[in-house]
C-alpha cells in the first residue's frame, strides 16, 4: 500500500511554514513508487513577481514533454504572476522545496519556470507549459475508473511534520463518479491536505501500467475523508486543442 498524508482542495495553509494544525494520515513513502512518478509529479509555487510574495503552493503532473496539469484555482487571475515548478530529486529523502520557509531554497537543478498557463473554461483544471521538454511524464488514457476501484493519490502538500514539498502517495478507493469528477476516500484518518491541490489521481493497471485519471480539485478542510478530482477522460479533446499530445487515444 502506498502511504501519504495528502491535502484538501485548499492551496496553501494559513501560514506557509505553518503553526500547529491537526492533521491525520499515513507515513510518507515516495520510495515505493516508480522512479518516473517521482520525476513527473512536482510542486507548483505561484509568486507575485512585483512583491515576491508566495501566493499558492500546489501540485502538478507532467502529462507530455512540455505540459503539466494542475488545478485552475492554483493559478489566480492576477497580474505579475510567476510560476515555479519544482521537483523532488529521486535521491532526496526530505528535499528543501518550500520557498516560503526560512532556509528552504529551491535548487536550480530541479526547478523550472512555467512560460504559459491555460485555464479550462469551466472545470477546475489548468495547463502549465515549460520551455524545456521533460524526459518522463505520466500517461493518460480514456479508461473510466469505476466505483470500488483502488487508486493512488499523490501530492507535495502539508504533512504531519508541518512541511510542504515532500512528495507522498496514498492508496484510496473510488467512491463515486459524476460527469466531471471522481470522488475518492483514503479512510477516516487520511486524505489530501494544503498544497496537494492539482495533484494526480493515479491508476495502476497490470495491462496499461500507471496513468493519471484525475486532478485534485477539492476536499475536506480537515484533510481527512473524501476528495474530488476532475476527470481527465472528459477533457481529452480540450487538452488536444491546447496542443497537448496524448499518448493513448
């Protein structure tokens, strides 16, 4: 089982470094996931370039060489935005990826600026484009998950340690689907938390391998219970229209 202390649909805690917050969840264990996932799921740090203030901390997934997908509410409608995409290197046990906390510095080797962002017109979904192509990404396909299926949540959000930036994974069960969303639960004592917004919902299939089927949109303020993901199978035409080359049509 993959473990994770993941985040509700919110994007940043009341204080980026955090004060005492009651959170519940399982143990972080990114090492249990495939190396490509560690290289494809990243933190998203949204800045006001004029004031240098950090506005949002979220998660994003690379789904094509130049493209990441995240939640639209992570990208505010504001002027002077700067967006940094930062990876946890595979050899880092506890990477310093939280730019809002003193002493936490983003290393040049594992970060890149987004050069374009595109918001979905209706759903809580956005694309980020980078200038440089990535060497690994998470496949997406049109398969629809079913209630009762096991899936994996991923994100860099707030953990029991009151830190963000550490990639973690959590096993969950699909509870329900509607036309645009997948609702999952990891149990009464675990779930997504601040900073996990935009993170991927992963399906691990013996035939198809690992693929992304959803993007975290919202969840409980307690960081436990149910979380809702935007379904990627219903936005494939929109993704292609933006220039994203999907592997599995």
